């Protein structure tokens, strides 16, 4: 493995561990900001390492593909007058687009989109009350990074040996997501809460229930085990419990719930239109030998460029000019995709 890739992986691990250490410091009142900033750095470094390992150059080009590669540079002037130049690397959002190639229904993708979007909103605010509200997304972010390191670079790069269970006590019963408009205004948090509600409401049930998007657990005290070597903590999935065990948990005050589907608010512009995943499913169903590959992405891009009326971008938060967007496709695009497939074969 190239030295640059190894250095980026080390930066990934160091940034992630700093994020976790910052979050777990009891004296820190606003944990989310430092955690999210460092985890965004960790994920960006991971993607850069992945791209370089797979011979993909994660730098902005000066011109379109097909020509000899020339890359944009950034310049930094030192106090002694020396000038340092470096290539302009892709930021996290660009890395997400290149890595997932339009797969907007991936829970890990949505977890990172949520946290990266939130990072831009909280960086100039102090909202300790926010920590409990997004704890599950933060926990999932750490687990996802560890799994991706093992999946794409092997067991030797995992974070397992450095991680332990985080002991958190949220003594403040207030939930900032449910706070009144007056309280939010005093905290300068209306935009943040609107963003969180809007983003979560745009996700389908499968993503919301996925532990890769939001990892939730209940800690219950039990009788000490006879063996002194027994683990202090063990995670059990709700689906693995018997009905009797679920009833016992209810009797001690633990309520097991399933997320109900939260639909995107009605919008006349998206009526009878397809989400990206629905478009893929229809193409698989209607187009013989269809494959989700670079050819498809190029065909889709060319069609949208020539027929911009076939795509509608809906803001997740209509009131925020910097809001993330979701694409919806006119069903007519399937016929054009099939035509392109037939002509190229």
C-alpha cells in the first residue's frame, strides 16, 4: 500500500479517536460540535485513502475528463515569503457523490449527509441541549467508520481495540427538538431544529430504522454475573427477544417501539415522480440486461442535461437557502434510458 494511503488512514483513525475522546470528556458542555467536525475530517480522509487505493484521483480538475489531467491548486504563503502549492482535494460532500454514485438510499450516506449538513449550522452556536437529540446518529457514525475501515482496508485498520462503551448521563429532561419557538429563538436554534426535522422527515422507514443511520440502545442494570470475567455490557437486538422477554422489559418500564413511516410532506411537484431508488428498480424491471454502472450514470446525466424538465430537485428545508436537496424523476426518463441502451448495444 502506498505511503500516502497509509498516512491518510492514520489521519482517519486519529481524527475519529479525537472525536470520541472529545465527546466523552465530562467537562465539555457542547459535545456534538467537536465530535461532528472531527468525524467529518476522519471520513474525508477515509474517502481520500479509498480513492487513491483504487487509482481514482480525489482532486478537482481544471478541465473535463478525457483531456490530459490538470488539477486545480491552492496556494499558501508562509511568513518567510515561501509559497506552498498543493492540489485542491475533494471535500466530504464531493467524496460522498463520487463514492455512492447517486445511491441516496444508503443509510451510511444519509448519516453522513445529516451530520455534514448539521456541521455547517452549529459551528457558530453553543447548544449543549442538542447532544441528546442526535446521540444516536453520532454513535452510528463511529460504528460505520469502523466497519468501512475493516471492509475496505482489512482488520488491521479497525478501531475495535481503542473503543469502549461511552457512559453518558443526560440529566436535562428538555428535548431541544420539541422546544417551543420562543425557546428556540432565544437559543438561536430555529434553523437547526428545522433542518433536523426536515431531514429526518425526508427519509423512508428503512433508513430511519437502520442502525447504520441511527444507532439506539437501552442500558438496563442486571444482577452481577457469577463469573468475574463476564462482560459488563452485551447488546441484544429487539428482534431477537421473545414475546415473554419483551413483556418483562415492559413491566420494568422499558417501552419497545418501532418507528412509524414518516413521509415527505406533500408537494405537487413530486406527484407521480420517482425517487432515485424507484428509478433504479423500474429500470431493472423494464430494461433487459440493465446494470447499475458508469454507463447508466453517464446516460442518465446526458438525458438530464438535454431534458432538464425530467428532474425536479426538492429542498429538504424549503426555508433554508443552503438546504440539502433530493432528486425526483419524471417517469418518461425510463423510455429515454432504454432507447440509449438499445442504440449503444
